[in-house]
């Protein structure tokens, strides 16, 4: 497999979230760093979880950690 210079290391290349999750995340007005963090987080959580976190981060101006804690309380993984 040829090496491509990208931000993804070879170990993380197989953990890219589905296109649906990517499109949902990109639809929100988040900073590039927050989008990247949320995309990596999407590998472990449901679409509903990711949407709620993105809502908290954009509409309620919560941090990543606070939005994750509140989402886990409301809907879980």
C-alpha cells in the first residue's frame, strides 16, 4: 500500500466514520479541530449521540467534554 501524505496515520485510516456521520458533522458550524475530534469520536458512538453533541457544542456553546457528559446522561452511547 503506497504511503499518502495526509493527516490520518496508517493506524487510524480504517477508523474513518461513515459518510453519513461525516456529512452530519460537516453541516454544523464547528472549528476544524472540533470537527476532527467529533469525527474520531463518531467511531465509538451512534449517529444520534453525535448529532446531540454537535447541537450542544454549537447551540449551547458547550465544550466537547461537557456536551459528551450531557449526551451520555440523556441518550447514552
